[in-house]
C-alpha cells in the first residue's frame, strides 16, 4: 500500500470514521491528513496508517506535485474531495 503525499484516504477509526482526507506528509508509522475544512493545512490530523484506507485514483501524482511545491490551499483540498465524492466512489 502506498501512503505517499497526495494520496486520498478514508478514515477507518475514530470520531472522523468514514471521512475522506488527503495525505500531506508521511511520518513512518503515522501520516498527516487534511480535508480543508475541519482539518486545514495549518492543523493537520496525525493518524496511524493502520487506521486509514488508501483510495487509488489517477489524480494522486498531480496532488503530490502541488503539495510538494507548496501550491495547494484549503479550498483546493475541499474541491478535490468534493470532486471525488461526486464521482460516486466513496
């Protein structure tokens, strides 16, 4: 399983169970997650990898490049997650 920067994931445990996030950093056993709303870029959620499910999609590389260059904002993250949910793949 790839837990890389830019990957979409769903929370499997905790009060945020079922929510979709974007991984912005991989920290060994943990990842830092944002959704642009309750978890903005300024305050990412740190969660164990075993408590998330990676969602594979074709946009991951583009998101990773934007995050690594620092060109992503909270509204952009929210838009990405909304687009994913609209495609009916939740």
